[in-house]
């Protein structure tokens, strides 16, 4: 049974086809890549999966539950986590505080319990801090715990954003170009880190990445999009040998589609 899947997603912006009958599936504990040229519809698909865009038709299912009309925060509560091409953090809070904020959905005690510092709240607080410590150790960010985002390099902020999303304890992690703008050394460390995240936390990963060696080395399966349509699906070796995929990357004239990616 698929953990996350879509059935026949269609989306148009006026006369521009952004998604055309897109059906994908991701199983538990799987790392799946999504490739395609600029304007292929990759980020549009992620926006539909995370609830920022509503499809004209088709459905999104998480553990066979239809979440097609669920709001973004409802999808996060259901276990769908996502990073963005542009980093989104609370700039006035430390790295540790950003991760603790993300723990809010796991807190069980009431506001009154927090105000009175009752035992139930103290247990919640201790568990949240333990989870933050574990994520900081996993992503190797302990030394930045008390830094604010403005004090960190762009590459480090990328990893902080990843840590924040992992603090939500997602069942499926959507990564939108996590290697974008980071140093080569950091990009080389990202592949092994993604495998470790999958192995330690057990979450599935769906990955958009223009760093092709990274995407192909870490993905067990790959989908290829072009003009909003799935043109190939299979192992990295199968997809990169596909004639349609090769054609889409050989610089043929493409329409301008700013909305689709």
C-alpha cells in the first residue's frame, strides 16, 4: 500500500497546462526523486501535495485518506512535511527555539497546564526538548543551537530548515531543491544525510533537485515530468536512459511557464 499517492491530478493556469493527469506513488521508507526541466511542473506538484494549490481534478491520498481538500496545516498534522526553495524560519528566535515551535503539534497538555506548570506540561516540555536534541544531533547542528538565523550561513540555514521540518515528525518529507545555493562540500554530505534520516526516522522522502548526481544517487525510484505530464518512471538508470527524458534535457524549444515551476 502506498503511503502517499496521487490519482489523475490536473491543473491549469488559464490556457497553460501545469499538471496533466499526474499519478505518482511513494511507499513507506522510500526515497523517490522528481526531475524535469525548468517549467516542467515540479514545484506545482509539490504545491498541490502540500495544499498550497488545489487541483482542478484528481486526488491526493495519504495512507489512503483523501486529503485533496485539506488545508496545509491539516496535512502537516497528518504527517506531511515540506521544505521550500526559499528558506522559511522565525528570524527572531534561536535554532533551538525554531525547532521547539515545530514541536507544538505534539504537545498534549492544555494552555492552563502550561500556565500552572503542571506535571503533564513538564512531561510534554521534556519530551519536546529530547526530540529537539535528537534532531540537532542527527543533522549535526548542536553547535548552532543558540544562534539566530541571521548569524548563520545560507548553507547552514538550509540544514536548519530541514531540522525544523523533521521536528514535525513527518511520515512523508517533501524536499524542494535542498542543495540549492549550498557549498559543494555541504551538497556532498546531503545524500548520506538523507539516507540516514530515512533509516533513523523512518519517513519517506520525495525529492526535487537540480543536482542530478545527488538526486540519482539517493533515489530508489524517479519520476520525470515535462509540460506537467509524467513522461517516465522507474529506477534512476531506466529513467535517465529514456528517450523522452533525454529529449527534454537536450535544449529543445520550450514554452514559458512561470506558474508551473
